[in-house]
């Protein structure tokens, strides 16, 4: 479903409306609401099992919500209801994501991993790939050049011919983000990007997120357990527990919210 929006200036680029998700008799999400405006970095936090990744999967159409809507507003002015879209269609509309467990093509080279993602923005179909007319060859060269440029931006250009499996954990995280950027998103979802990183790598990741937000004109939604990173990086934070919203606000507001302290940060008995 797609319709023209009369004005998108003050409207969120992403709006989750009263979203619920059931798996049989289990209610995993209940009436969740969330929005992101252009240029924001918004964090989603909560204890393990709070429903954060389930919400990401509903937003990106890996799961179909049981109730509610996921609304994506594109820079061109369309308002897209994502509930019935396929994941690859959501990517084409301008939303990209990374996963908690890195999902690279481990046997392919670093460059090939990015080039594959880039193909969602190309015109060549099956027959073009088979017949390879001049315009297809030009498009293939452009894909390779654009992919290499992204590797340069992420500091991975010297590894372009390495198989992804040979990269360090931090490098694989960077490659996964480069692959997401190759799809030309305006909204980027990061699922626990700092998981498994040491403090120095986490600091570098935070700076990288801020850099790519500016360089690529992105809005960012991330799930993250590193509270230092969340509090220093985010414009706003949503807090979940047992599949529900329990708080939202600026980092300072969330830090001093008694319900959040009790449910997530640990109750202070002093």
C-alpha cells in the first residue's frame, strides 16, 4: 500500500503504530509505538527477551505484525505501509539493516559482499546478465566502483580481495554496515552493532555511526546493550520490557526515569 503524503516536513520517516505480534499463544509485542525523524539517532533498549529484535523483524517485514502498522515515509513524499511488503521490497524502498549475528557471505570476497547488496539499485535483469550488452557492462563497472568507494570510506579497501571469513570481528561489522549502505538507504537499523567489541572498537563504532549519519544523510535506529554508547550517541531512547514500551525520551530523561532504573538499569536501594 502506497499513497502520496501531503507534507512530510514534520512527519517521522518511520512510525510504528500500536504494533503487536503473536506467536501462537505468546504475545511477543503489545501495542508498541515508536517514531524516528529525519537525521535522528534513536536507540531501543531493554532487558534480554524484551522484544527488541522481534520489533526490528516486524519493521523490516521479516515478521508480519499481528496488529498495528509500520509506516515508512520516503524522501520523495510517498507514505508506505510496510505490513504486507517483502523484506527485499523494504530494502528497495530505502531501509537497510544489520543483524545481531553477522550475516555475511563468508566464502565471497569483501568487495563481492558489497557488490551483491548494490544490485538492488540496478536495472539489469536475468536477460541482461546473460546477454551483457554495453549498458549492462557499464552498470557492472559502476557497481564495482561504488562498492570499492564504500570500502574506502569504511577503511576496508586494502582487504577488498580477502574472503569475508578472514576478517576480524570488528572488520566484519564494518563490512556489514558497508553492505547496508550499498543499498542507498535513508533509514539504517543496527541490531547490537557493538556486541563483542572491546571499548576502543566501541568508541570507533560510535564515531563511525555519527559520521555516516552526516555523510549519507541517514536516520538511525539501533538496538544496543552498551549503555555508555547509547547515552552518548542517541538523540532519543525507547525502553521496552516484556514486549511493551515503558519509557521514552532524551538520554537524560531515560537515565533518571525510576521505572527504567527499576526494570532495566537495576533498582537503587540506597
